[in-house]
C-alpha cells in the first residue's frame, strides 16, 4: 500500500499575531500623535496678542445724555433701545444694537440727592431690560430679569440717588440672554457726582482730562460680529481684539498733565490686567463704588467683567503711551490660563500728549471716607459656593427666593470658587467691602467700595455689606457671576429685603412692561 503523505505542521500563529500587534500599535501611535498634535495646536492657537497695534482711529467719547428737570427737581432722561448698523471698519456695515443710537449708549450723569427718572422705550424685536449696575435703588426699579420691557413698550424707573460719587454703568439683564444683548451693543456709563468729590482737585472735565474708557473684546466674521464660543472656552466668549467706546484701534489726544481714565470692563467674559506698555506707575483713585480713602500707586489693575477703576496717569509733553492688558496668572494652572485668556496681550488705547500741556494740580493725599461696613456690626454670615452649574448647588429659578435679609442690617458673605474655572461675584443694590482674600488682608486695589469682585479658582473672598432697603418681600435683587455666559447658564440667585420680623413673600411671575 502506498504510504500516506506526511502532513505539514500548521503554520505558527505567532507571526500573524505579531503583525496584528504591529499594525495596532502603529494605529494607536498615529492616533496619539494626531491627538497630541491637535492638543498642541489648540493650546498654541488659543493665545492672542495685539501688541504693536497701529492706532488709527480717534477715540469716540460717548455724549452726555440730555435731561430735563421737573418742577419737583426730578431729573428725567430718555433711553431708546434700538437696532442699527455701524461701520467699525471702512466699507463694512455691522448690525448692532444701541441706546439712542446705533451702538452703545450716552453717558448719564446725576448728583447725590437728586431724584432720577429714566423713560426707557424698547424698539427692538425682542424683550429686554435695563439694569443699573452699582446703583442703590428699589428692587422694582433695578432692571433685573423681573423688569422686562416688551417690544414697543416703555418702562420708567424712578429713584433718589443716595450714594457717593462713582462710575457706574447700565446694561440689559434678561435671564438667559444677557450675554448676547450686551455683545450687540447695549451698554453705557452712569456717572454720579457729590459735593465732596467736586471740591477735590481731580481731573473732571468730561471728555478732556476725564475720559470714559469702556473696554470690550470683539471678533468679526466678515462684517458681522462673531459671538461664537471657542473650543474649551469654559469662561464664555473671548474676542481677538478690543475696542474702547465702540472704537477699534483708538487713540486720544490729551492736553493736560494729569489724565483720569474711568476704566470699565464691559466685556462678557474676558479679564483684563491693565497697565501701560512702558510700565509707568499711575494712581488708583476709585473702584466700583467710588473714591478710595487715599490714592494707591501701582502699575497694574485687574478688572473682571463688570468691575470699574478710576486711575490718574501723568503725561509728559509730546509723548505717547499705550494702555495695555498684560498676561496674568490669576487663573490657576497653565491650561486654565491659556483657554480663559490669561496668556493674552491687548494694546487697548494710545494716549498722545500735546507738545504743551496745561498744568494739573497734584492729587490730594486724602480722597474721602468709605461708606461701607467693616464687618464689625454684621448680624449674620452666609456662604456662597460658586460652580458654573449654579451657586450653592442650585441653578437660578425665577420664582425662587434664595436668601432673605433684614433692612438696616449688615452681613458678612463668604464666597468661594469651588473649581478650576474663573468666576466673579456681583451683588445688586449694595456696595461691599472686601474683608479678606484667602484669609489675608486684601491688596490696595480691593480696599475700596465694590459691587463686583473677581474670585479665582479655589479662592475665597469675605465681603461685608449693609442692606438699607427699601423693603420689598415680593421683588428680589440678584447676586450672580458676571461672566455673562455663566450667568445665562443659571449661575445666579435671588434675595429679598424685608422689615424685621417680616417673611419673604412670593415672587410674581415676570411680565413685560407695556407701560409704567
């Protein structure tokens, strides 16, 4: 019989497995490199610098709003919310919103002791509000999300000015839509005067040696504003250039030795660290709620959205200097700093001194006394934990009262940022004193009257404030993060002011004013 052929042994599988492993390893390596390269590209492309800007446009100075005075002494202003178009760059018309014009609004001005009335008309295609940021006034007049003004309707808030001279501002406050309404151009300054500040030898010629500087970051998509939030931008919208009072690449010619800049961070998410490109020192004379007790010499002042600062800078004949926002490290780690704008540099405004300058008196050594409590008479303490998802674990609800305070009492509020995203904290109606920052005495720039304070990641601030009313158990004021993307997400709460022994009432369902 023929012999059966001997079968060949099966081919080892080891080589096949080896090839598969090599292929898989290669694929994984390619994916890792792609991801790493993408992450590196994201990181490197997330920083912005406009250092070296050519300043080619004269700074626009918002006009002082016209007013009339009634027989009873009430000063009456009129504001119309309207849509329009503005040519920010030659030949390109950008759709905008504004007060009494195509973009931004006039500067309102009133004195302590005056009664004020503002007739607000909404000619937009959607409802909005006008909130008086930093103003002490009744809750029904505050212009928060409970005082909506419908399209075609009017609302006329009235109040008596009872607070020191200060740089305040006004802007919309519709719940869930504040960021977009401010970005489109609804914002303006409200300056308060008093007899004490009028007697001080400070620069005070509006538009000459006393300049409003409303800073906003913007981005364009062709002629239109680009309001898109970039990848990993947890703070909200960050633009790639700045404008002042609606002017791109602005310069201002000045003719005085001392120039007062009323800085307002009117951006929706960006935090600025202002100074001058030549690192000259300047005098900080005021914060959100008014003048400091004495000038503080510094070369930097940090402002988060909604914060204000009044600085005085000395100019030499014929020189030029640039107001710049520098990179800063108050965000925590490098990743957070990069994607929250902490590594960015912006040349904001150029000052051009005349060859001959008018002499300015030296700044006084004392400016005034703070009218905010120092914490010694606080009758209660409260804690507020900040997360992007809400405050104290709760997202905003329009019909819920979160806190109840007693008229005429002072309290101490402890505010802690409980994660790695930057936040700040704004309280309506009151000015507060910063008692501590992480258990330490606050720096000079935080020792004035404040209504908004930056709270870096994992940091804690302690604030003292007084609630002088008037009491209204049914109409709340707001407290919230003023990074407007966070506010719109629900990072906001409500408090009411009541008389002693009185309880909070029921928040009425918000309605739009069709007339008031």
